[in-house]
């Protein structure tokens, strides 16, 4: 009888499992209900995230108007004081692992198949988001100032890399020598909100923020566009962070390192912060960084 | 005792074939053309023009220039399948009231043999799938009996991935038919001299369809040596050897004499003596050194060797209905003793009632089942094609699944015996329902997202997304968005296609599924809508849309079992 028993067992398993899988799919109405609730509670310093990550387009369909580029392409949670997690299938967002080990959610509720949790991380350590403040900076190629210009966004398509935004600094003459706020696909195939600052060789491309408050730390993430990093055949990119012309931090990014973090201490007070990028061989060094000036680190979410 | 196959069996096979082709034609319109299909449409149209020229002016058609003009495009694959697509399209065009004229701009609304131009190009592929069921029934009936053959055919028909591919004007299903037929012909040739010539013809046709057929003689040779050594061993021990067994390698002579000439005869691109070798060398090098495309597997995007050995095994496990795999396991277990070399069998499995037949059919079948999977498992073999590159293994898997079902039926009948009313038929009906229901449910559920479908073993589509499996390729899922685009752009507009080709988009126009004023755009930033087909490494298109349109909020998300398949962004310019 065992062949028949096996057949019956497998057939019933497949039929029941298929039905369960279909039944567990959160309908659009559940997403909409959860989003409506969160929208009503959302504060300016909140961020909304989703688990599992593959449901991100659905989250943004519902709440994309409240998820700006900086939030969608975040490198960490430091800029946010409260995190709303929408989850399905019992999944939890990996970036909240630290928070979960230290605190209970301040809110938890179910909207059909979508569970909403809120974690109150505390006051943000971020005092200035350099990525989003690029318009206020000065950009130079060597000693030459790069002009701010505005035209139609350029590029796009598979294999094309980060899009050139409508507004950016243009250093040229090579078309890729611009500095602008965009989004890149990093080595882990994560989207990162960042400032494109392609090196021009050993002549530095530098972005300087004049007379900004220095809260004590600068945190910088940087990486190369996926297609140009994955083969691990190109040379390194050197990044220096300077305060009033003096180096406070340095990072060398090598292929294979992905979205790499660097943290440096600065004095407190006010000063000029410069991010300088060079590369011995700038070929395919499609470097993009995301940085912020931060005060003392809080316990969770960094 | 193997059954004698007669016309009633072929009638049943023909009905299976016709029914499946009708089902494929009835469901084809749900699937937009895939990338590769669109390339083959272009090739088929070139071929068709050349064929018309050959008909009207053979001297002009046979010049070097005319042949190159007609056959140069997509010369990385041989000509036969695309020639069949071309002939089908010519027939479709000729059936139009105005004769079609071979114009690519002609649309479905102008009549023709098929409901759409896409169906015309796809029909030979669909027919291949139908013929494969017919062949599987006959092959299975001859090897394991009629019930096994019938279940083998049904098991193949109701595999979600092959069901998707069976719709297409591609080579993966035609080559599965061609290779299965070549194996069948070789197997018949071992006991019937009349089939020796057919074996050579069949291999030639397989060569003319796709390059994976080049390995067949190697598989046959291993089997042949096994069979001959076993026959000699039996003869040495004065054991009977079937007098019908053809132990001389006439099949090899047939393959050598007929295979390459058919390959050449069906591919005019190789007809010029002065370029033949150079072009054949290019063709061989193209496939030996094939480019690697990126594909996600277990949370990693693979783009260069070494590729994971587990890939074809895991993908088979989570895309083929488990009931098919389980019954194949039962079938293989039943015949396992017959797959062992004689000496080993006598040592480790002395007592058993399963003996190999004279042609050692089980060794051939298991070899044909394992060879394609093992080839893909090699770390150097590209894996970008998903499961389709080892489809040629599935007919043999299904043959054993058919045998397993028969075994399950017999087990029920003997186990329950007289307690079941009309136990023979009751057990057949019960087992049939148990086997077919899960296959049917999954195949129906997979349409029109065939390449996105995963079985419950992976947790279904959401489970596979959790595991980091590839969600689709070729951009065919655009077919599920035609209504959306039509509604959104009543006065026309443009769409950036992401992974879809302009040729595939054009087929939506030709088939009457999209208004002609809804056009494709080469520019992402200027398009009214941007599609993002969700493959992990296509994320960059989504990020580019955010920057171009200044928002992260999609206009629409096409989902399958709650998993995003295509996300659509709208250019805010449209709202101004």
C-alpha cells in the first residue's frame, strides 16, 4: 500500500498547501487599511519600512507619497525617531533586529494579513543630512569650481547606472563628471540615496559644505554601482573627509566591499566639511556616497 | 509483456495532442511575447520572405546575397524551428482575404488562419508540445504499459513551467520533442531494423532545432556499450539473449550519415562551401563560450562561474509538482534493480523480480533523465535559462511518474481488494483524481505567470520570493498590463519597456491587444510610464524612475500571489 499512501499524502499536501498559500496572501484591502492607519499617525521624523523587503513596491504604492527618496534609499535608521514596520507572512525587517532586542514595539496592530508595529527609537542623532543638502554645497574639480546646472534628467535603462538628476553640479568635460543627488544600486542590489561623485583620477573632486554645525561625528557610506563593482577588476576609490581643510577621516573603497561605512570624529562648533574623492584609475569608478553629520550615537537604529 | 500498440493508441495520442494544442491556443493571448520570441519572429519573417522568393524565383533566392539576407539574422541557432514558425505565418497570411502579403504590419483583425499573428508564429511550438504528449503516451505504453504512458503524457502536460513554454515560438519545447523522438527512435532501432534510418533522421531534425542535441550520440554510446557488454555477459553464461536485439551499431552509422546532412540541409546559412566551416565554427564557439546573464538563486544574483551545482536539482524540486516527482521516485525505485550493472546487481540486490530487458531500456531512460540535469549542474554551465534548459529530462521523469502511478493504483487495488466496489475502476479513478488534481490546480494557478510560479515545496510564489529566487525573465508578464495601459492612455502615450523588447511590444499591436497609439519609448525619462520587471538586478530601473519622476510612489503594482511582478511609474508631466 505504501505507493498509494505516498501518493495520497503528497497530493493532499500539495492541494492543502496551495490553498493555504493563496489564503495567506494579504489582499490589497489589508494593505490599504494598514496604510490609512499609519498615514494618520505619521510624524515628520518617522519612517515606514516593510518586511519582507520584496513587498517594498506594495508599501510605496500605498504610502509612497510619504516615503521620500532619502527614506526609500536609506543607509541606516539614524535619521528617524520612530519606525513603522508593516509586515506580512510573519516576517520582520532585519534592520530592526537591534531595536527588537532592546525594546517592545510601542504599537502593534493587525489589519487583516498586514501587521503594523511602531518602534520609538528616540531622538535622532542626525543634525545635517549632507546628501539631501547638496544644493547648499560647493563642488570643485581640483581648484576649478563646478557649475550648478539644471536640465532634463539624463540616462536610464538597464546597465545605465544611476540617473543624472535634472539639477546637479557639472565638472566635466567628461559627461560622467557631475555631482548630484541620485540613487544607486549597490553591490547587494539595495537602492541607496546618495551623491554621485565620480572621481576624475588623482585630481580630487570635492564637495564642501560651508559653515555647518559640527555635532561631533560624520558618518559616510559609499559604494560603486553594482555592474561596475561586481566583477572586482577595477581599482580602489579613495575618500577623504576634511573639516576646515584638515583630514578627519579617510576610507578606501575596494571592489567587493559593497556599501561601506566610515565614521569619523570631528570637533564641535562650526566649520567647513569637505568630501573629497580620488582614484588612481577612475575608469568605471561610479562612486556614490551618503553622509550625515551626527551627534552622539543613540543606542539603537544606527 | 508489453502491449501491442495499434491505431486506437495513436487515436488516443492524437486526441491528447489536439486537446493540448487547443488549450494552448485558447490561453496564448494571456501571454505577451517574450524577449526571445520576438527575435525569432524577426528571423521567421526574414525566412518567410526568402521562402516566398524561393517559390517565385528560385535562382535569385539561391544566390549568396539572398541567402545571407534571409538567414543571417539570429544565426546563433539553426534554422528548422524558425523555418516552421515562418511557414505557419505564411499559411496564416495566405488565409487572409487579401493574401496578407507578408507584411509585418498586418494585424489580427484582418483575418487569417489563427486568431492572431502571435498564434501564427507560436503554433509550431504548441504543436510540438501536443506531439510530445502523443509521443510520450506511445513511448510510455510500449515501455511500461498504456496506463503509465497516459499518465506520463498528462504529467508532462500539467507541469507549470513547460506549460508556459509550450505556448512560445521558441526552441525549448520543440527540442524536447525532437530529443525525445530521437531517443525513442534509437530505442526502437535496437530491436527493429526499420527504425535505424528513422533514428538518424530524428537526430538530424534534433540538430536542426537546437544545439543541446549534439550530446545525444554520447548518451546513446554509453547505453549501447552497456547493453552490448550485458548481452555478451549473458551469452558467456549461456543465458538467453533476445534474437531481436541489434547488437551491431547500425544506429551510429545512421546518425553519422543522416544527422549532419539534415542539419546542413535545413540551415541555408551554412550552404556556402567557402564559409561553411567558418560559420559552423562560429556557431560552435558561440555556444561553448556562451555569455552569462544574471539570474537570482537562493538570494544571490549569479552572473559568472562557478555556478551552484544544486541549481537544477533545487529548481526541479520547487517547480515540478511534488506529486509528479514522488511518483517518478516510486517508478524509479521499482525499476532500480534493472538499472544496475549485472555483477553489481548479483552482489547487492540478488533477490528481486525486476530484471532488465534486452535493450536495457531503464539505463537509457535514466541516462536521458540525468544527462541534461547533470550538464546544467556543471559549475561552468550557464544557468540563466531557468528550468527550460533541462526540459529534455522531463519526458523521462514523466515516464517513470506514469509507472509510479500504475504502481500506486495496483497497491490500492491489492491493498483494499474486495472492500472497494468495482475495485479495479474505483482505484483507477481515485488514483487519477489524486494525481491530476494537484498538477491541474498548480498549472491553472501558474497561468499567465508561468516563470514566476513555484510549487508549495518552496512556499509557492511568496515562499520563493522569501528564498530569493528569480521571479521572471524575458519581460513576458507585460501581457497582464495591457488593460492598464489602454485605460490610462485613452489618447495614446509611451511606455518604457524595461526587459521587454520593442519587437514583443509590436506584437501586442499586431494582435490587437494594445492600441497603436500606445507606443514604446526608448527614453525612460521621457516616457509617460515606466515598467520595472522585478528581477533583483533590474532594481536600477526603479531607482532611475524615482530620480526621473521625483517620487517613489508607483502608479501600479502588478502582483502574483501578493508578490510584485511589475511595478509601473507614471511621469508626473502627464498630470500637469
